[in-house]
C-alpha cells in the first residue's frame, strides 16, 4: 500500500509532467527561450544567436511548426522573438496573427538568425542558449536546460533578471494556491500501486488529457497531414489488409494524432515528460483499447494513468532526450496498461514490459518529423503483441538480451542503453542529418 505522502508526491509529479503543448516540444522550447530574451528588450532584434545541444538540434530540425506551413528551427526562433510571450510556456505557438506570422517569416529571410551547436563537456542533452541583441544595442540572454521549460539563466546587458522572473512565478503560484512537491524516485511497484490505489478523483485529469489527445486525432482524421498513416488505417486498403479490429483502431487514432502534430497542425495535445508524441502514444492506444473492451470509466482512467506514469518512470532514468525513440518508452507503458485491461495480473503486466524491452529497445530517434507516426505505429503494434504473449504465459527471459528477472533492473538496462550506450549513435545520426543536401523549401 502506498502512503498518503507517496500518493501526494506522485500526483504532483504527474501534473508537472502531463501538460499541454502546441506543436513539437523541441521547437516550442526554442521559441520559448527566445521569447524570454525578447521580452526583456523594447526594440526589434538585430541579431539572434541560438546554441543548441545535439539532441535539441536533431529534434527540432525537421518538424512542422503549427500554423506556418514551414518546418524547422528558424521560424520557431522568429516567432519566439515576435510574440515575446514566455508566460504562455509550451503553448507559445498556439496562436498568432497573420501579420505576426509574416513578420516572423520576413525575419527568417534576413541574416540576423544564427543557429549553432553547443559543444563542450557536461552539456545537458536538453540545452538552449539564446543571445539576442536589439537595434539599440541591448543584449538579452536566456538559457533553458534539463526540461523544456527549465529556465536557468536570464539577463539583460549582463544584469541578472532571474530574480524578477522567480518573483513573478512565485506570485502566480500563490494566486493559484499551488505548492511544489518534492520529487519522488519511482519504481515499478510505485507505478503499479499508484495507478490502482490513488483516489479516482485525484487521477481523473489523466482521462481528460487522453480525451484532449483523442480530439487531436479526430481533427487529423478529418484532414490530411504528414504521411496520413491514420487515414490509411481507416481506408478501404487498410481495412482490406488489417481488418476492422481493435489494433486497427489503436493504430489509426495514435498515428493520426502524430501525423498532424509533426506536420504543424494547429492542435494542442497533452504531452508526457516533455514530448507530445509520448503523451499521444502512451494514452491513445490505451483509451482506444479500453473503449473496445467496454471498460468502465475507473478501469480506463487507471489504465491510462498506469501507462503514463510508467513512461515518466522510464524517462526519469533515461532523460528527457536520448537516441532511444520515445515510441519505445510509450509502447512499454501501453503494453503494461493493455495487459491490465485484458484482466492480467501485476506479473503479467511485468511480462508485457519485458516482452517490449526484448523487442524494440534499439529503435533510434532521428529527430522529430512526420515519419514519427510510423514509429508510433510500431510501438502500438508491439505493445498489443507483448500483452497478448504475456497473457498466454510467454515472456522474454533473463537469458535473452538485456532483459533481467528484476523488472526495475530491466528498465534500468533499457535506460542505460538509450542514455549512454547509444551516445555515439546519437552523434552519428546528427552528422548524417546535418550533412544531407537540403531539399527544396527546407
């Protein structure tokens, strides 16, 4: 049984980690860092220098920016400078006027925006550094690292402005009567126990978050975004080869939301651990399967929380950004929760997690982009297979690959592989991406 304090801490953790995001969180975080700097000056920018860590550069290069019809980092930087509304956080790109968009596009056509790689030892995998000089010669600087909203430095002409920012945040927190809980290190037992034991009214927000992501999916299915994988699954061709099955619908709903989000559709989704795709693909397969099974509201809510919290646990060990595709992580969460919805025991849910780790643990992240919907479908399909195998008593054993008898060691092995073992792969992926000949319009 979890203690009241553990339940309180985990609830606070999940409310911090499952938050709304418009557009891919990496360019949104870049826009946010620029907006912080731009909010300190009164005149137009003369130059904007942005340094990004390897993972940030990789993840922000090829993804669509909502409402712009444009891909990549420069338009995100320009919009951050034009909007200058850091209080909107990761919803900064949620809305802007046509006039603001045209100003941003005009800014990208000048030579004032410069993007580079932040190099050196000890650089956080999530690092954004902005130096904005305005036409009057004032220099504003901002740094975000560790998390997509983690502002660590803010200054104007060398004078620290973090104090003023922190006072504003404190006043806002006081107004909303919120308190910051101390962080809690998760284990599988805590994840599973919280999902089943926490008061339903405390975790009902996760069901509403899943519905928000379902609305994004339905919006996508009514249009054509990215590679239209979701629409393919619902088409005559998709039905001919996949049939009208729970898996088909899980694939359709999950991939369609990713299709839209990666192609810059004007939609807001509920993210998980800084990733909208992780939020989508940890919630929608579970929600869809629960609806197919006729699960009641409590079962559905607890299953979605189980999947979402397991993702947070893995990301605590793996880190916000890595060379391991986030669809692996969200697929693991989905497999665990789908097993629970099948009527499986805790041991059978553990078995499903082991099956996932024994299967897709090497899938690389080569940046945020429209084809992420294909990787999401791989995670969803593998999750259902893993759950079905475990329910039949077939589980990848400790004699196979990186799987261990102890589920927490098993998860740590996966995190070690993605965080440290694939570090060289990460650099190679970025080198390939940045050395390619640019396609028209890039």
